[in-house]
């Protein structure tokens, strides 16, 4: 009887039945989301542990590159787990959070190089607190509401194309050519070479077949089966990894194998390793403010695009394209930015990979709770997570990219005032590897076209403000040079 009562309570709290889902569906979706973004546990340490700060010290450990890898990995998983659970419980939205890719690279290469790691993480905390203030005052939600519905649709479509590109690149199906033209190419030298690419292709085709046959859990089944295939291939062919780029036919990130140590005791000593105002003492107020502005704008609009896309795929957006419980989503995301800095693993943000879980049925915050719990488990199972290959998980991104691209039909392509901004939003996300760049180009162009066609009054005041901010964002380098 108690089990029945607990199930009823769970259903009512997360509104599972109301959203046409089930507990099993939510659990499955949560697992899929974790599998498609678990790479951050390994990738974040690769980015943060290999760059010295201005004093020559590395994050998490002394003066040796990579010495802080295990500490960063464990803390990355811990923060991601706690914040993703918070998103599920508070916002009831199937959205997972973790250290933001791109943002962590910016912190490592552009911020920490000018100061200590503690100072750099202090800037991240400041940025998160500012965003939280903007949310609590209603400004961030007001900006979101001011964006035209069809531009929100374009953001979702652009992200679909973006995550497809991410999946293809991470699998080695698409690679840089090393020359000016063409900048990217099919596989190695135009050929699909190497066992990892073969595993990816088989996994993708298998996943597509399951999906088109209407098999429940197609994405999760596809990931699991492809992981097994990867393990078999590695045990027979002994492919190896490609850590230094000298084995282009090797596995992209993790080599599929059974680790010697499945469990390890996590080290969370990085938590609290930040200096809130140390950066101002080192580089001055203006330079520090410009760095905070760059971080803030990227965080501000990446999340807006991500939650729009997830809400659209899950059927949780209203007629204006705004996700249900948007304010709560933004509050949790803002807290995540500051929390990531306070834990010294860089700003945490909403992950578009959550779309993979939504594509497999997730519709409520229960899926996020499941994903978060798996991240917490990963803090002690880090050795195991490190051996799941990217090539087994990223086929999900390609399939979900297709699902998100289907919304393109809802854009009025015969109206240049919306079609051109929508087009730039869609294509610039994958071409620049930046959600923020795509959104910025779309906003600026939208305002410009309204002006040149004499429709200034149709532009919301907040769209004007944001467009100007994006101009500053794109011109941040010359502005910084001029000020200094």
C-alpha cells in the first residue's frame, strides 16, 4: 500500500500523468540524458587541468599539468548532480545542468591566464550572482518574453542543427581538414576510416531503425547496444585512444574497456577555492568588468535558447514559445552559474543534451532527478564513466537534432523580416559552434530590418537593449583594446 501511495505522490508532485508520461518513461529519459552528457566528467578536467594560471599553477594541483584531473572530475559530477536535482524538484522541467562547454575554455584560456585560478573562479561567481539578480528582478524573464515567437522557434531549430554537428564531430564522422577550404570534411581525408566511426554509424542506424519502428526507449537501447559493440571492437582490434592527435583512427575521448578500479573515493577539496574580488586587484575594475560581461551574456542567452528548444520538443511551451515555469528554470540556472564558480569547476549551465532524454520520453522534473542522482553516483564511479566511449552516446544527438529541426516548418519563410533573422540564427549556431552567436546575429538583424522597413514601433524596448548589448559582445575585443 505504501508503494502505491508513494507512486501517487510522485505522480502528483511531478505531474507525470498530466503530461502524458510514466515513471518508467521518466527514469529512462533521465538515464539517456546522463549517458549523452556524462562526457563532461572527463572533458571538463581535460580543459581545466591542462592550463596554468598567471602564476604557473594548475587548477587542483601544483605546477604539473593534469595533476588535478581526478579532483576536477569528481567535483564536476557533484555540482552537476546537485543542480540537476534542484532543477527537477524546483522547476519540474526535464533539463540537466553541468559545467558549460565553451565557457570553461574561456575561463581557462582567456581569464585564468591573466590572474590566479581562484581569481578567475571568483569572476564566475560574480557573473552568476548578477544573473540571479536579473532573474529575481524579472529582467531576464522579460527579455525572454519580448522575443518574437518565430525567433524562439528558430533558436530551437538552430540548436537542433548544432547538436547534430556536435554529434558528427565528436564521432569523427566530420573532421577539420587542416586547410582553409574546405574547413571540414568527411572522416579522414574524405574517407570514413577507423573502427570508432564504424561503431558510431552502426549505432546511429540501429537507433534510427528502433525509432522509426516505434520501439519504446529507442535511444537508451541504442546507446546500450552500441556501448557493448564498442567494447567488443576494442577487445578484438585494440584501437586505442587519441589523446594527442597522433592516432586519428582511435576513440575520440574514452576507450571502451572495463577499468581495473570501478570505484574510487572522491576528492572535493576544490569547493570554496575562489576569490570574489581578487581579479579586480590584479587586472583592474574595467578589465574585470569586461570579462564578467562576456561570461554573463553567453550564460544569459545560451540558457534561453536551450530551455526554449527543450520545451518545444517536450510540448511544454505555451503559444508564445515560453516554457512552463520559465522563471523557476532561470532561477535554478542562475544559481548554477555561481555554484560552478564557488566549486572551482567553472560556470554550470543548462545542457542541450537534455534533448536526448526528452526525445526518449522525458516530460517532467523526475527525469532530471534521475540524471542528477546518476551524476552523484558518478563521483565514486568516475573510473567506470571514463571508459564509456563518446561514439556510443552521440548518435542520440544526431537523432534528436532531426526531431528538433522538424520545427522549421513553423517559420514564415516568405516574410524576410523574420525569415532572414531566423536563417542567421539557425546557421550561425553550428558554423560558429556557439548558441550565443546565433542568437545575437538573429536579434541584431531582426531589429535592423524593422528599422529599415519603417516599423520601429513594432520592436520591443528590451529587444533594442539586447541588440545593443550583442553589438558590444561581438565587438568586445576592439573595445577592450581601446579601453586598455
